[in-house]
């Protein structure tokens, strides 16, 4: 014969376990949703706010280059940074970005050449040509800023990109102002939502020290 009280206790234990599992999953899902919403709000805030103000250097994040010529996205970043330079925001410009395997030019080198072709003297440009990722570019900016005594920098990149860049640089004590480049339509470029989702994931992994 079955012990009825024992069977009831087992039933209650199983029900309680199911409740705790479901409750735990809901907490995790709601926490993840809340985190994603918070990061999204931060991304949108910096994407639409141009903080450009007098600083020590204007930093242009690299993007694709085609055989020594800037892609539409990189050119839009450079043109925006050039306009800031011409308005006297900073006396020095810093271009960043290394080269992909097999490329003859680096993004930083292409950016430097473009700025020089548009009237910026070489002595007013620093080209960083080794970094391959956003995190590497941001950390190189911090190192270069410290080496040259720069305390306040203006970062130019894509709108959705700026929050993560700011957080990485600010973590190392750099005073960061962000200035989004104008939107451009480029063949093969990802949609705004794809960019935002990529930034949410990348920022989360960085905060978790997994990226």
C-alpha cells in the first residue's frame, strides 16, 4: 500500500520545485529584458545628442576602407570630424583602425590621408593603425591621450556606437564627449535595429568581461 501522507508530501514538493523553477526563469527573463531596455535607452540617448565642445583631440573611429579609399561610412565620420576641427573644437585629430588580413592599407592610415587631402596639416593628425576592434580602438585612444597629456576628447563614430565607446574610455578616467556622424545609406550596411542589437550584446559582454 502507498503511504498517502508521503505521496501528498512528494506531490507538494514536486509542485513547489516546479513553481521555483518557473519563478526563477521569470526573474531571469524580466531582469534580462530590463537590462536590454536600459542599455537601449542609453544607446538612443548618445545617438541623438551631439556633445561636441572644446577639447584636446577629436578621435575618429575607423570603418571599412576600399584599397586606400574610405568607405561611405568612414567618409561620413571623417567629414563630420573635419567639420568639428574647422570649427575649432580641437587642434588635433586622431584616426584609429588597423588593417584586415591581406589589406595594404589600415583604416587609421586611410583616415589620415583623407584629412590631409582636405587641408588638415600632418602635424595635427595622429594615426593609430594597429587596433582591430572597438575595445582595442578605445583602449588605444586612452593610451595615446595619456601619453600626450590629453584630458578631454571628442569621439566621432556611428550613432549607435557611441555609448559603448564612451563607457570603455570613461572607465579609464578619460573625459569623453560624443558626436555622432550623420546617417548615410551604404550598400550592404546593417539596419539600425541590427546595429542596436549588436551594441546591446557587445556592451553586455564587455560589462561581463567576456568580450
